[in-house]
């Protein structure tokens, strides 16, 4: 706009479209300026590795006569067949599915209950409870697992000692219980976080809704069930979605507990199984195929959940 | 407001919850005051006969020539640097998606969101090979670079831009002749700052907890973050090193716990709570 033109009248008549066009150009330049740093890195640390894994999953190392080294040959889907038939992948997937089916609903119901309780009460105690619930989120998964390992271990566990006094012998780290012991660690770490997400959705609900419902004779329980819970449904969907993704990714807690429990194998969860094949057996092709299958499974389960949630809420809205 | 009986019941529920969340932390505090042998001979949820906390802290800080402090410093570098970079890059991208949408920007954003679903194990192995060929294995960059591109950060920053930058203000600035880059840095970024602090905190915790990636890309124990170091200390369970693991764990969570309580009002959970539209 700093250029001066001799014919001002002409300039004035063309000025607006010209300016709009140059503004559009400037906006376009700004977009790329602002997007490029992130996408350059994103390409480097997400898309490139993803592409590499996809390609690698189709190749295999043909062992030479001595069994060392070898040439890289196209293997088609052979790695995928091996991944399904001869690795811990499916066992791990079954384990995290079972884990998720129990742990995610339990954790989120507890989180919802605590959030409703904090929302319904006044005073300093609910504030304190909120802080106490959030504190475990400050404890990293590795530390949480170390901490609970001692709380599960015979000799240092107050719980094992308690059960022993009433004549019950429990082994939190044994075959039967260790999966649920891990579930408890994850629940302990994440309940408060999820509770706060739900609670902040609750505080966004206009109070007049409760007053109107109370005038209509609805009690506190009825208000909670018929107004509060439906209105925080989006927060519940979001927390469920991220909990599902987290469950599939289960890695730090079982890896740490492995040092304390004989019941946890090297391929206990899918992520551990992939790592085991990639860095333990150095079989990159099969490991890549396992990881790709795992990614597909994650997409199916998490988007399946979103569709289900959407169908349920629209049906509710229609009825 | 529920009736009296209901209030008592709700307080009871909260009390049980608080006990559940605090017991492990209480156990950790008492256990850090015991020597390894006392750990087994004393009551698990109370202090032992001798108060060994300071001996334990000295033991942790002097083990392997002060390696623990080195690990804590590494964690601060990784989480602080990574989170600052991820927040800034996320803010720029999130702002474009919220305020300068263009044809195809929805799809571009979708790709970022979908990448949240990629399992760590899928990315870690190719990253290891990629970083090996670039000579980045066993350098701090192997942990920092992947932390800088945070899909969740873009996701949150987009919401931050949507809720804190009014369109009218941008229009007014454009009419005044301000360039787009200037508008972002001088107008939008300051307005987004409080919400971006939340993004920073989430990223910080995420990187602080990072375990899989450093485990694969860092062999040199001098470069380990605290999580990895404590994992290796706890890796060979033996009565001889329990007090290192326990006291080290306690020391490692104190800075984060203080930051959590001190910055409580910046943990804006509503940033994610309303994010899903059904």
C-alpha cells in the first residue's frame, strides 16, 4: 500500500480487488510459514517412519549358508503370516483387549462418580480430594509401576500382610492376578486426570438447568442422572477414546513389573512383542508387519468406538 | 444440593477415593526413611525404628558419581526443551487450522489427529534406523527431535486459538494493514498464551514420562532421563538396591508434584473436555 500511483482515480477504482488479491496471497504465505516447521518435523518423525515400516514389512532377509547376514528379498505378505502365526502378537492383543474391556469402564465410572461427587459438594474437602486424585498423574508410569511393585511384593506389601492376617494368601504378581495388578496401576495413575476432564465439563453446565429441574421436583440423584451425565457425554467419549489408545500402547508398567513378576513374558503386550522381535531377534521385517497390524487394529477399535458412541447419542436424541 | 444423608455418602466416597490415591504416595514417603533391611522388618505403612532418609538421599545422590542428578537434569532438558518447542510449533499450526483454514486443511489436520493412534512400537524401530544413519543415536537429539512434533499439541492449540482469538480482532488488524505473520506473533500468540501454558504442561509431562523411545535410542547412561535410570536401578531387584530405587523415585517426583500443585490453575482440563463434537 506504500506504492504511489500517478493516476489516483484509476488506482482507487482497482485498489480494492488488488488489495484483496494481495491479502489472499499474504494469507497463503503466512499459512505455509506457520505450518511448515511442524509438518517438516511431522514428516520426519511420523510419516517417514510409517512409510519405512510399511515397506520393511514386505521384505525379508534371506539367510546365507552360514546364517549370518544375507540379502534383502521381497517377501509379499509372508511377514504378516509369520506375525500372526509365530509371534506373541495375538496373545498380547487378546490380553490388552481383555484388560481394556474391564479397566477402561471401571476407571471411567469411578472418575465420573468422583467428578459428580466433587461437583455436588461445596467446601475445602472436595478441593482436597480433587488434588489428591490428580497427584498420581504427576507420577510417571515407570515410577508408578516401581511403587506398586513394592506394594504388591511379599515382605513390603501392606496388602499382602493384611490378607495374611485374615488367613488369605494372595500373590498380586502371580499368573492369575498380575494383569489386574497392572490394571490397578493404570487406574491409579489416570482416574484423577479423567475425573478432572469430566469435572471441567460439569462446571460448564449452566446452573439454571438444575434450578429449573429442582422446581419441577427432580431430586439431586435425578438431576445427576438426567441432566449432568448426558451433558458430559462428549467428555466421556473423549476420555474413553484416549483410554483405548493408551490401553493398546500399554508398555511401561508391564516392562517395569517384569523384573518383579515371573508371569510377565517378553511379549506380554503388543508393544512389548514388537520390541522383542525387532531388537531381541533383530527381525525387522516381521516386527514391522506386527506393528502395522497393531496400528490397523487400533484404528478399527478406536474409530469403531467413535461410531458406536455417535450412533448411541443420536438415537438417544431421537427418542 | 443433595440432602444431608446424600452429602455424607458423597463425602464418604471422596474420602475412600482420596485414601486410594494417597496411600501409595504415603508408603513411598515412609519407605524412603528406612534402610533396605528395615523395609522388610517394619510396619509397611509407618516409619521404622531408625530414620534413614538422609542416609538414603546421600546414597542416591552419590551413587555412580552423582549420576542421579545428571539424569534429573537430562529429564529437565528433554521435557523443558521438547515441550517449549512442541508448544510453539503446535501453536503456529493450530492457529492456521483455527483461523486461516484453506481447502484441504481439514484433511491435513485429520492426518495429524490420526497419527495419535500410531503405536509407539511402529515408529520407534524405523526412527532408530533413521537416527542411526544420521548419527543421532546416543545424542540428546534422538529424544528431543521426536518430542518437537506433538499431534496432541496441535489438537489442543487449535482449540486454544478457536476460543481465545476473536475473528473481529484479526479483521481489524488486517484493515489496519498488519501482515499475517505479525498478526500471529503480536496479536494471536499473546492471546493464546494462557491456554498454551496448559499445552506446555501436558507436553512436559508427556515427555517427562517418555520411556520407550529413550530406552531404544540411548545406550550411554550419561544421557538417560530419570525414568530410564530408575528403571535400570530397579531392574535387578535385590535387597541391596531397594533403597536406591525407592528414595530415587521419591526424589524424582517431588519437582513435578510441586509444579502440579503450584500451577494448579493452569491445568485447564476444559480445553479437552469440550473438544469432541458428536
